[in-house]
């Protein structure tokens, strides 16, 4: 979830205090980084956070070598059950994947959200109203899978762009949903980013290439993701073969803007906040993959924003909140660990 709307006096004043504690961002701002830890020192990955700094993700245990859903809150770690924590709002409601189904965790209790008629479903994000999006099988006898919006006990099929598959990736607090959907084979059999609002699935197009994916949306309706760019034919490729680079994009008011890379051919944006700060990954001139922070038209290597002596390598950013805090995972002391980065005051 990229942007969080606030409900209730307690939540409002707590968030206001947090936001005031961090000054407005500036270019090349430095960050502190904190290891979130795992269960008995084992591997962990952070997937999402809210504006209170509460984080959800996955950690490996002796009984769950593939991982169990985890909540990090104020330095404490809680095992939520299930296999993956994918979203959290400021009410402490958490989107989980458990038992093959999308699940809502709240106050220690889990609610199975069911499916669209098939065997499995998977949640990807939750907003402040407790609405959850994800994807689900629609029939146990076919492989078709559709994006869904779950709200107050009802799972709604968001449809497709004409083919059998669609995937919701994020939603904001005004019921706008983004994701991507496959196109019919007659249109090139690629996938296009979509925006769903008021019952309509809108194709957001591409940066000139065949395919695109939308990964996150904020309450202003800004959308980020990745897209193939217009193909190149001057790379000594066989006749008829076109080289398409993949670049991160920012879509707003009907226009898709290329965010560029860190010097290489590839980038993708995975999340953004209400301030328009964007995180993702990109390749350098040498082809090395790095996480980035994009703000005010400038893309910065995330690794360059922390002190070298912090001991972290291979940072993978997964989410950013309105305070500018970033979570993800990387290598700390040679061990795979979840992290939380905060703007230095």
C-alpha cells in the first residue's frame, strides 16, 4: 500500500507527530538503516509498512523453511501464521496469504477471504478502509485467474482486458485499483497496466513497447510500474527481432513518463508515497542491479544514501510510506535480513 488515509483522533495525532519529526525530503538525503531481525536469527524479508512504521513480511523458521508471515512493531516481532504478510494499514489490519487463500488478520484473528470460485487466491495490498486486492482462480477446472477487490465480506471480480488473466497489485483509499492484465493474442499477447475505478478497467498503455505492469498507486491517482520501451533494431539482431528495454514509469493524468535507469537497460518502480517519492530497482552501466529512490526527477542509488560502515549490501526495496521510510531486504553481515530505512534528521 503506497498511501494511507487516517481515521480517528488517535491515529491522526500519532501520524501528525511522526510526519513532523521528519523534515520535507531533499535530494540526496541520507538515511539510517535498521535490521528488523528474524526468528532465532534466521532469514527475513519485509514486504510492506504503514505510516506508523509497523512492518509486515516473511521470516524463515525451523518448522516453516519457506517462511511464515511476520509483524514487526516497535522492535517486537510477532509470528502471524500463514506464509506471507503482504500489506498493513494504520488500524493494524494485515493482508496475509494463508492456507492457499487471501486472508485478513485483525486483533489476533484470521478471516479467510475465499476465492472467485477457484481453488486459490492471493492478496497483494490493503487500504485504510480494510479493502483488499489480489488475484484468484475463477474456476477449479481452468487456469484462468482474475484480479479481485474484497470489501466487507464480498469479493468482486475486476475483469480482464480481453484475455483470461488479470492481477491486482495495489489500491488507494478512494477504491482505485492498479495491476496488469494479459491481452488477447490478436493484440500481440502481451500484458498492459490497468487502472480500475468505478467498475471500469482502463488500459494505461505502454512506453511504446509491447507490455507494461502497474505496481502501485497513491491517493492522488499517480501510478508507477514498468513498461517495455520502443524497440531498437540496431543491436545486430536477426531480421524481424526487436530489442525492447524495460523502464520504470510514472503515470498521471493520462500520461506515462519514463523514469529512466541508473545507466543500464532496465528499471522497474514498485511503490510510491503521497509525496511522489518512488522506489524500485534498476541496472547500472555495468549491468549491476541496484535499488533506487526517485524524487523530483532524480534517481538515486539507494545504497549511496546509507553509510558504508552500516554493513549492508544488495538492498532490495519493497515499500515506502508517507514519512519516507523504506523497507525491504538485503545482506547484513553476510546474512539475508529485513531492513527499515528512515530519513536522517
